[in-house]
C-alpha cells in the first residue's frame, strides 16, 4: 500500500451480541467483494472466519478472526468478533485496534446486555459506527423493532439508509434511500439485481427519504436552510453531511439485509467505505514517552516513527506464537528490528503476514491503520507496545476482565500433570481473560475465566493443542482454622527401644491473634530447661502441625504460640523428639482453646436492571450474604455485598437466570470470618469422610 493510500484504508470490526449473524455477514462481505469465490456458511462448517474446531462444533464465534477485501478502490481490513459474554475480552481488545464498527442487530431477539456492553465500549473508544439489521429473512423478525431497540436500549440516534422489501420468508431485497433504487434477489439466487422503484415501494421510499433528509439536514445549518427552502436534497449533499455526522458520532446510519441470502451487502460495503473513517481521519493515539513518562501522541502518519500495539496473540504448538498488531504510526517491513518498549527488549520481525481467516499471506510492508501479524517474537505478549528504539513510546494497557467463575483441574495422568502448568500458561498467553494458579493450601490447579463455556473451551483447546487432558471440578474452598480461647498444655514424647531412646518435653501456651496475623512463635525458655538448639525444633513441630490443621485438615492461622517450659535428656533428646513433643502439646492445647473454622468472604459488586434488584438481593441473603448498599451506575443498580466464597462458586449462571442475562458481577477476596456452627459441622464431617476414603484407597 502506497503512502497516499492510507486514506483509502478502512480498519473496522463487526460487533454485536451473540447470535446476531456477524460471521454470516462477514462471509457475505467477502463473497460480494470477490475476496472469496463461494458464500461460506457457519451453520454447515464452511465459513472462512469460524475455523477453530471448537467454533465449528458449536456454530459460535469464540475468537476474533481477521480478513480483508477491496471495494471501490478502497482496502477494508475487518475483524469478525465474538458476541457472547464469556468471550467479550477478545472483542474489547480488538476495539482498541480499529477505526470504526459495523454494529449488527438481530431483529428477532431481545437486545441483551452484551449489546449494551459493546455499545458502551465503542463509546469509550470514540468509534464511529454504522448499524446493520441482519437476518430479516427469518421468522418473527421486525425491522421497526430493531430501530426501536437502537433508540431505547442503546440511546442511539439511528437514521435509516435502506428499507427491507418483504418480511420474514418473503424478504427478498432492500430499498436504497440514497440512490432511490431497489435491489432484489430471485428465489435460489445470491446475486442481487437493481430495479426501478414503482407503486407501493416507491411510496415507501419517498416517505423514508423524507425522514432521512429531515435527520441529516438538522446536522448542518446551511443544508437545513436549503432543505426548508426547496423541500429536497441532492444525493451528494446527503452523503457529505451524513458522513460528517457519522464521524462525529451524532448519527448512526442503519442498513439492513441478510448475510445468508446476500441481500443488502453491497449497500453495507458502500456504507463502510463512504461513512466510516480512514486511519488518517481518526484522532491521534495517546501514549507516553517510554523514557520519562511524558505525554505524547502518535497519528496515522507514515513519516512518523514506527509504533504498534500488540492486541492479540495466537499460540500454536507447532507453528509457534503469532503476535497480531495494529500499526499506529510510521511503517515497518519484514526483517525489521523493533523495540518492545513494554519489556525494554529488542525484537526482530520475520515475515510480516496479512491474516485471511485461518490462512496468512505474505506482506512486504505495513502502514498506519493496518492489522498484521508476525511469528515467533521471543519476548512479546498481548498488550505490548512495539516501536522504533530511537523514539520509544508506550500505549495504555488493554482492558482486563475480572474472572467470574473458577474450576479446579484434575490431570488424568502423570504425564498430563507434568505438562499441565506450562500448557495452561500458553493458553493464558493467547487469552488474557483466562487466569490460572496453583492454590497454596489445597494444591489444586485453578483455572478462572469469564464463564463456564469459556473454561470448557479452554479445556478442549488444552487437549487439542497440547495433548493435555484434565477433568473439571468445583474448586475447593480454602477454609482455615484458628482459636477463640487461650490454653496451655504439655507435650511429652518419651520412647525407649533398646539403645538410644527419644525424649522431648515442652509446655506450650496458645492464644488468638487478630485476623491476618498468621503465626507468632515466642521463645520464653529460661534457665536452659530446653537447650537452645532444640527451640527451633519446637517451632518446626508447631508449624508442621498448624499446616496440617486440627478440626478438618485446614491450615491453622492467627495464633501466638509460646514455649515457656520443658525438660530434656542429655543423651536421648533430639530434633525429631522435640518436633513430635511440640505437635503433641499443640494438639492438646487446641482441644481446650475453642478451635473454629474460618471461611473466605468475597466483596461482591452485582450490576442488574431495576426490575431484578429485589430478586438479586433476596438471593444474596439466601447465600448468607450481607448487603452493604445499593448505588446507581448508568442504567444499572449496583449492589455491594459481602458473601462467603463457598456460596458463589457457581454464581454466574444463576445470576444470568435471575436477571434474564442482563446481570454481571465482580468479586474480590475481602477477609476471613468464622463459619456458623451448623455450617462448620457439615464441613468438618465431609472433611473427615473424605480423609477416611482417601486412607482406605491407600490401604
């Protein structure tokens, strides 16, 4: 692409809630433009854009996919993005890398919270957009209802550019209100033909054109004056002001059609190249000087120093890592040295690649606005900034979604266990919305994500990409144990077995400490009743016993343990004897010190619509939650509460059910609190039964 052609580039994302028909629309765009020779269909697995096995089997887009096409001397690079809530993290990252949107609205389905989240994210990124009402060939669809959804739910100001011809099964074309022509397709055809307007269609078109002129004329004083005087506007006048209003976010042009029947697609492509901005028309990207942190900007100018944002990573166990980036400023070529300003490391590009669904094509150079990929960068990850080493800059981090559900992973074999952690880290590298760690107390491998389907897909990828098989289990709650009272006890270990014996004797005092203080070990021995070299042995015995727990096998915490007396034998005392004596003394003291269970309490923020608030609060109360207050944020009620972790391990699907899919939540660890006695009895009983079963299995 030559320098002067940056203005002919459109870098866009196709977004919308799950099931809106985005991928089928992307397939129709490729087919109509001639980029592919046949119309792919996600429903039968022939789509160019849905190519991962997990996507093909589910008929759902799970990852952002990229392609490009040419239309009327313009180059369009586009991303087909996921729309289901569990996979929106990928979509939010893509929104940082594009200049405009095609927002797909499904007229046969209620507008869900995913659509609202995407619309809000588009607003936050200041992205101009056009809307496309899809799937009008399906039953129970209404173009008028879709327009109302845009106005009422998304608070948009839509302006209709194409009207549907026919409804549901009889839908067969669109009326273009700018050209005042009608485009229809015959039965069994996927090639629209242009016709002149007449009769009822002409009357509808004239009425629609009048509404269009009213809306556009309001955007420009001079145009409004002319419209009031003459009562009509020329097509070019409409296009010019409509483009200005779209770029300014004042109007949202609306087109309609069907990707499956290839209706309305040419008009959509016209809208993309005529109404959405080139990279040169977008505001500069804010950044900071990587050296001193001072504010800077980078604009889509090929003569500026090179800077790019890595917004997605694809990991392949055979081909290696593919880093996908948006060029913000300057230009780069294959085999160029670059600087990773995020990690302060040098990299070198290999062959630049243009993404074409699951395939890639070689690319000689990249200019501002282009999305490209490069393989096998050694120290580059999603969110990193690549730039000219002489002019290092840093772009702001990508948004990070908090996980809402966690599962414990049980590897199926020893080989799986050995490779699980490394393979999971590579999955997290590809999908930052996943998080993994090994619980220090339960020793479980914990995988957290944005929903149960998100976790299930990750497990499928783990098997397909890395040949690691695991089973999903609900994670164990990391309970802890502590004491409420003060007690003293002796631990005395004496054993004679012929020859040298074992002797250790210590007195321990235990008392509770405030939450979070852990263990405080105090040496109060005087007079050498326990020699100096054996005091650390007493402490080690105490620590080992606290790690094993007392009531139910959970770690003991928040205690002061004081060794204040004891005795020894000059020959038989040993390190091990005093460790055992300390363990015996601690257990004896615990019997008298009112031991209790502690459970982790989570700080919960639940966002829900007004009509669901009562149900959500009632449900939180039933989960032993304490509601702290309710605030309003935008159109949602925000309920703040403290809830035991054990009660919200599977909260995400239940909240969706309570709120008809419109609720969301964030949870963070807050504190440990005492478990109510009736609940504690059940936990202790289950722990003892599990330990007994484990012992039987080892016999």
